[in-house]
């Protein structure tokens, strides 16, 4: 009984103690939970405050950045507006010049059409007269001519030469022809004042006594020098200097250096002239390569074939629009690169295309066609990228430009050409006419080489002595003169000098 009571009392005490402990534990947990909630609320409040501060700071920075971008956009827009105004003014100026050129072209076409009509009428009259003569003679004009020439040639070659010289003298004595020559000569003297600076070179002499040695006995030294170089040497009363004249700048430069070397050496005779000329020509070929490499280095263009660089160096000895073509090409390269950087175009393509846009002019006197087309073919041959080739081919309107870079090259070329003092077509046209005259003469079989001299008033033709004899040389000269009359436009009579030289060697043991 007592033990049961004690046990019950113990159980009751345990339950009462457990209940009190549970109550105290729960009270403690509630207190801790309340503290945790209060701490979390404080943390959340701090986080909200910091978030608001960061959001406000971000908004301020975004607003400031927006204002700066707006200012920068306005500045860029002002620059673009100014550039657009300049381009519009340039375009208006170019349009005016284009309108003037179109008007001049229309006038020339009308004159050419009128001249063609007159020529056709004259040709019809000549054809009618020739037909009548053929009916009367019962043979064609060519048959009669061949029979007559063959008979005369068989009877006496010397008589034929004498008759040809007499015919030439009679033509020179004609009063009307002489009057035309005097008028044309006056025009030539006026034109020479414009082109003299670019077609002549002065060589200084240490002493006037050297003039006699340069001329040589009976003129053999000066004649040899002119025949080898294709350049005229003018020895006048000007003290301490002589003048060398020729339209081809490479040929004239070689002649200048050759003459200076001969003056320094003191040995002036035909054999020494030929030897010095050959050495100088080789040195000038090396100089052309150096000039091309210098232009490439100056403009920062890379990846060009060595032979293409040589062609680029040859532009140093070409004049176009009154400018040195190599300097003009460098100028266009810099202009195009500058425009490309402003417009966001490909700077490397513009720089390379600007430097090479006139590369066709290095060989356009040797290859028929427009220099832009020739330059594009050269670019394809040497593996230039298509963008650069297109810039070269389209820079003068031969084809429509299809890229921003091509338009930039065309604009840069026009800017360089039409700047004050650059547009001087007279010299460029004169040089082209001289090259055409030489090419016409070289087209005949038996011609070894030819040189247009005396501002185109005279052409010196060297014939192959193994293929052409004295009579053939005279006949060839007559045919060339007739061809010049028919196909070559010239303001004054052109004197055709035929030179046939025979060299024989003998060995004395």
C-alpha cells in the first residue's frame, strides 16, 4: 500500500515536473522565436533601405550616362552634317564641271559629224573618179600601181630615189602648204611655253668648252646620243648649260644621267656613249623598284607582289592632269583612307585601292584600252582581292561602283584631280599623241624603233638593215608618211627621217 502510494506520488511528481518543464521550454522557445522574427524584420528593413539606395544610385548613373551619350550623339551628328554639306558642295561643283564637259562633248560631236559627212562626200567623189579611170584603163587602180612600180623599179632604182626626192621638194615649195606650216609653227611655239617645263631638262656644264666635245666631230657624238636615247639635245648660246627635250620622262631621265656621267668622265665618243647608256638604264630599273617600295612604305600598304611594286615605281615618270602620277596616287591613298575612317568603310581596301587606282597608266602606252580596265587586269594577274580590283576598275566611271570603298576612291581621285592647279590636260594629251605616233611607226614591218621628237614635228625611224635596203627604206618612209596623213591628226607637217645603219666588223691578227 505504502509502496503503491509512493509510486503514484512519484509518477504524479514526474508528470507535474514534466509539465512545468514543458511549459518553461515552450515559453523559452516562444521567446527565441520572437527574437528571431524581430531580427529577421530588422534585416529585411535594412535590405529594403539598401535596395532603395542602390536603385536610386543606378537611376542617377543611368540618367548621367544617357545625357553623355546624347551629347556624344549630337556631336557625331554635327560632324556628319558638316561632312554631308562638304560632300554636297563637292558634288555640285563636280556636276557643274560635268555639265560643261557634256556641252563641250556635244559641240565636238556635232563638228565631228559634220566633218565625217564632208569626208564621206569627198570619198564618194574619189571612188566615182577611180571607177571611171578603171573602166577607161581596163584594169584596177592597184594593178596599175603595181605594174608601174615594178617597171620603174626594174629600170632604175636610183632614178626612183631621185624622183621621190624631187616630189618631196616640190611639195615643200608649195605656197599653200608653206602658209599652213607657218600658222601651225606659231601655234606650236605658243604650246611649247605651256609644256616646256615638263618636257625639257637642263643639264649644267662646268665649262662651255664641253659643248664642242658633246657635239663631236661633224656632230657624230650628239647624233649617236640622240639615236640611242631617242631624246633631242639642244645646244644654244645659253652659258653653262644645254637642254635635253623629250616627252617620255623615263627616257629623258636616263639621257640626263647618261650625259652627266659622260661629262664627269670626260671620255665622250660613240662607244663610250653606248656603254654608259646601258649602265644607266640598268640603274634606273633599280631606282624604279626603290621608288615603288618607298611609296608602299609611305602609305602603309602591304602584301603587294614585287613586280607590281616595280610597276608602281614607273608612275614616278608619268604625268597626268598636270600631276606626277605616283605622287597623285599617294595623295589619293591618304585621302581615301581618311574618308573611309570618317564613314566607317574598310580603310585598308581604300588605302590600297587609292595607291593602285592608276596602275594601268604604267603600261597604257604599251597596251590598248582605258587605264582603269588595264589596271583591273593587272590586279587580277597579281592576285589582288576583288574589292580592290573593283575600286581600280570603277574609279573613272568605266563601270558603276558597287561598294562604298569604290565610291570613296572615285571621290578621292576627283578631289585630287580638281584641286587648284591640278587640271592641266594639255600635257597629258600631248604625251599620248606622241606615244600614238611612235606606235603607228613601229607597226610597220622592218622598223626597228622610232622616236617622236621636235614636239611631234619630226619622227626618227631606225630600220632593220638586214630586212630593208636603201630603196626599201625610202619606200617604207613614203608609206609611213601616207599612213600618218590618213590616220594621225596633226596640226603641222611631220618630217619622217629614215635612218638605215650598217655596221661591219673586221679582225686584224
